[in-house]
C-alpha cells in the first residue's frame, strides 16, 4: 500500500486555479502537495529543497515548453518519477514526450479520477522498481535496466487500448525473451502479461466512471475479443463485474 500521508507531490503548473484544483484532488486522497510552481527554475529549487516523491509537470510553462526540459532533466537524473499534464497530444508533441520517458501523462481537460488513478499507478510501479533495485544487488542492477523497464512501461501505457503482445515489447529491450520476462518481473513484481492485464483493468475502471460507454464496448475497445473472459478477470480482481462497477 502507498503511504499517502508521507507521499509528497510537486505540481509544476503556471495556472494557479488549475494547480489548486489538482492539489485539492490529491489532498482529498490523503497525499501531501506543493502546488503552483510556475517555472522551470522554481521547479528545480522546489525539488532540491523538498525531495518530493512525484512531480506532475505541465508541458507549457509561461508559454514555452519548459515542462519538457524539466522532464528531460529528471529522466537523465533518474530516481524521481514524473508525469506530464498537457492539452497537447499532436504527433510531434507525443514524440517529444516519449523521448523523455515519463511514467505517464494526463491529457487536459481531465476528471479527478484521471489524476487519482494515474498517480496511484505511477507510485505503485515506482515503488516496486525502487524496492527491487535495493534488494536484488546484482551487477546488472547498476546499469540501465530500470530505464529500459521504464521505456517498456511507457510503451504499454501509450498503447493500452491495443492488443499488446510480448513480441511487441522485447524489441524495446536488449534481452532475449526469457531474460526480459525475468527482469520485468523482478522490477515490477509482476509478469508482463499480468502487468498489462492490471493496466487494462485500471483503464476499464476509468472509462466506466468517466464515459457513457457500455461495459461491453469498453472491453472490446481495450483489445479483448471475449467479454465473458474479461468479465471473469475483472470480477476476480475487483470483486464485481464491469456492469456492477459502472452502476456502483
């Protein structure tokens, strides 16, 4: 479980009202927040002073894409997860986003559940990776393994509505199939198959809460061919069926 009371989130956002709204959403969930950090330099100072657990970054700060510059800085520095906030999702922007390997991004306008589920998923993933880095203690842990796993996770998040196969993920790494499964499982605590499945179920939950789509339509939207099979998996993980979850 995430210790929300001791999880500090920085919100690098130059719109005061939006920063305050995001802070309110997260504080209501029990997180600690520092909001309205409007510039790149302010963000660097806040990160140095407060040692946060997560940074939410608006791509455009004071009219320039300094959020991407901050993301690139955090990617190269390592050790601190970050998520982009953006209203830009054109092809060129998405390509720039991917080059900094964020843990995720939230597209504006968003609903509270988008922020909550994204933060929860990011903190869950990062906790597993960080724990295993310290626990395993093999020479391979000292190289770029966490960054490769992060790249794979970003690919999964970006393509969560597609049918993702193991053969799609292996080329993103430098490993053979067996080593990929072993290292992915070591760093995330789950096999690639179960990780993808959990991400799809979380995405399903978001769509059930925030859209008028039927449960069956969402299941097929997420790349599953059988509603009954997904129905059983969803109930196994959540205790209710997708239809019951939507009604509740």
